[in-house]
C-alpha cells in the first residue's frame, strides 16, 4: 500500500480523472500534466537541472511518484543513502519505490557495498532483474561458501540468459569459478553464446575470468574471423582450441560454407569431440536460417552427440529436419527434441512436433490392434497442450480430431472485485499515464501492479477484474494482456475484443477480406492502440509504414492522401486492409504468406516459399526471422479464434494454413510494385 501521506494527496486526483474523462482523451492537457510530460522528456535526456526545477510543480499530481523517481534517478550516483530511503518511504508500496530500489541495488552491487545491499534486498518485490539476483547470490556465497550447488546453477542460468555484458552475473560467475563451484567450461560456453549473439563485450568479459591473456585474440578474431583462422597454424592448449571455436562460430554467423571448409581442411581434427559438435551445430544453425535445409541436415549429421548442442541449435536442427523434403525426417525431429533441456521440451512448439514425430514414426497397425506405446505417448503429449490458447495448442486440438470452439466465459467480476480494481492506485496511475501520452511508463506500472506487486502477481479473479477495468476504458492492450495471464479462465471478449466493429467488418467485407483475418492481424500489430508507432515508423491500428501508405493510396485511387492521415482510424483501416488484400492476392490467397509479407515485406516470403511443398505449419516454423515467425503464428491463431467468435461456429486453423510451396507456373507474376 502507498503511505497515508501519498494516498491522501493522490487518490482523489486519480479517481476524478477516471470519472470525469471516461474516453481517456486529453486534447488540452492541463499545465500539471504538461509538467509531467516535460519531466519525462528531461529524464530521457538526463537533464538533472530541469528535473529538479520542475519537481516542485509536480507535487500533488496523480503521477507525482513518477516525477520524484525521474528526479532522483537522474542523480542517483551522487544522492545520499538517506535521500534514496526518503523517496522510497514517501512512495512506499508503489512501482516507483521498487523501481528505485532496483536501481539502487544495482548501484550498491557495482560499488561492492555488500552490507547495504544485503540490508535492502529483502525489501525488493519485483525480483525480475537478473543482475540484482546475481549480486544477491554472490553475497550468499560470501556468507556460506560451502552451500553452493543450487546457488551455482542459478548463477549459471542467469549468466547464460543475459545477452549483454553485466557486472552482477559476471562478478558472481568469476567468484564461483575461482572457488570451483562453476567450471572454466561454463565460461567458455558463455563466450560461445555471446559470440553467436554478436555480443563481443560479453564474450570478452567471460574470457577475462579464465584466460585474460587471450582477450587480445578475441578482439582479433572478432575483427576478421576468416583472416584469424587462416593465419593461425595449430591449437595445442585448451585455451587455443576454444579461441579457434569462437572464431569458427563467428565466421559461421555470416559464412556457414566457409566455416565448414575450415573445419574440414584445417581445424576439425585439432578440436575435441565436444568442440567439434558445437561448431557443426553453429554451422548447421546458420544454414537452417538460410533455409538451406539439405545442407543444414548434412552439417547437423556431423554432430556425434546432440546433447553437446544448445537448445537454439537443436531447435534449428528440428526445423531443418521438418523442412528437408515433402515428408519430414521424423527420426531426426525426434532425436533433436529429445536432446533439448527439460524446459525447452515442455514448450508447446516442441511438445507438438514431438507428438507428430512419434505419430510419424509409429508402425502402421490394424484398426482393432491395441494402441502402440509410441502412439499412446503422442496422444498424451497432444492432450497436455490442446486448447484454444495458441497456435500449437490449436493444432494439437485438431490433431486429436477436434475443432476450435471457444469456451464459455467465466463469471463476470463481482461488484467487490470491480471496486478493488477501480481503487487500485497502480492501475489508476498506469491508466492515467497512458492517457496523457506516457504509454511506456503506464504499461510498466500496470504490469507491475498485476504481475509483480505481490508475489506471484494478482490471482485469477483479480486479473479478470483488472482486465475489465482496462476494457471498459478502451485501454485494449492492457485489457488483452492482463486477461491472457489467467491460468484457467478464458474470457474470450477480453482476450479478443472487437472495437470499431462496423468500420472493420464493412471495409473488410467490401474488398473481399475475412474480417476475422483483419482483426487477427490488428490484434497482433497494435493491440488496437490508435496512436501506436513502431520503432521503424509504422503507425496506427494496422501499423502502416508511410511509404507503404503512399503507394497503397495510389494503388486504390485514394486522392489527396498525405502521411499525416495514417493515424486517422478510418484511413488507417482503409490503407491497411487494402495492402493486406493486395498481399493475399499476390500470394494466391495464402494467409500465412500474406501475413509474413505484411510483417517483413513481400520480397522475403517470395524467397522463403521456395523448396518443397510443405505444411504451412512447418513453413511458418522455419521462417528465419523470429519476429516474423512469431507474428505469422499469432495472426493465424488469432484469426481462428476471431472466426469462432464472429460466426459462433467451430473453426479449423489447419484449413487456414494449407500448404506452402513455390509459386505455380500458371500463377500471375509477382506484384513487383507492392512495397
């Protein structure tokens, strides 16, 4: 709970705003709101003086905790411990208090002020910062060096999961390696993972722990791995072998064939079995992302022990094995999934494909015969994930012979549950921040209130009430995302809302598009945020790029169009649906290909479709870009649920997916003018 001082000052302002402005529109923001927006901009610039000057004007504002946080965050390195404690006490129980605590703990860790860190850490509620957790684990180790088996595992997981260089996990790993709770091999694995992710600083930090004399070699191989591999002659020591592995991994990221030649002609015979396996896994992975499935399967065949590979490599081995021909190589699919870590094997994607592999490998049996062990295992796996909650969950339903039908809505939030959400300070501040244009801050505060404020987050009924609080105020992204967190309840109207229904359905049907497809795409593109803007400049409900909008307006004969109209709701729907229809026509009515074109441009899926004719589910899983791969699957899953909602009839995801293969010779040529 917030302190009484803050509650008295702020809660009436929050509720007044919510009651008086139900549409959440503030075209003429008050001066107080303008102060908060200006402070947010000053915070992004790191303008300490401007923040200090504006802070007094923010006192009493509903978002005062944000103003205070920005001001002290800008000068945290020079603030006294007492100042930090005073701010946290003033806003006790708020997101800003714990966000400041997170920042303060990181600073204390960097300063190696272990006593102050240990005193403050038990108050830390969010618990989602890996570096903070690594500092805490390091302190536990310093207190009791003997109790380290579980502690070392957690440090390793956090360290490996971090893509960027970090002080906390690097410091903890260094100490544990020094005490032999972690191994030097752990550091080399970290360096390999960082090199694959193109994070040379993180790779150098790992090597600094175990072989500081080799850091200069890492810098050299990063600059030109091919030259490095050509000029070096022999790898005798463990350090030299691992440096060669890093160079091969680095080269494989841009030139899989070149790395393979170096392995065959020079370096393969000098490496250990484990080192060779890792390098062939890296080469196979890169070939697979280029959809060179035959080459990739061949490279992976050089691996003598699949468990030497990372989960990411194994995932690409499975994808390549699925795509290797008109019929997947089911034994390779099964072997790749079985070699994954336990956590990876539980992901719906690999549960589904393992079940399919088991069914593909199962011997043919008479109808009257008993179910084989393989088939029984496959059915159990499918049943474990089958639902309407996602792409593979829906495919599992259909594999079991069921159609996609939406479950009954759970009981609506009670009056008491609604009132608790209405009075929740964090939800109110999050909604207020979104309303005045501070969407990033509002989303973070909302997510903290639903997910992290209490251990384990809100319970299911609280989440449904919080989601409804957002739905009722047309904050559609928080409505959807909050409702999606309910573990058992499935409120279809919260998860799949249909704002602007007349505009969307009339426009879609008028040009021959399925409204469910359009809704499925909008839900993934913008979560129905009218003023959404992506990092690359796409805007509005359907996230249209300015150049795409201009060309599409020309294509459909829209006169007088200008780029500043993109965020107009109706114009955005007209332009977005016209482009989607153009993509659908260009790809012969294939929803997966058109969705990929909408996300990544038409040129890439035209290339990605080449190869054998395969199930579209296999094709989608092999999309090289992780963003587009996830996008295609979610758009099609969304579409299927929206179709069930709009029609009230059972639906099929498989029917919408179909198959994907090269453009047929009889098909019209590609629409080369489509951006």
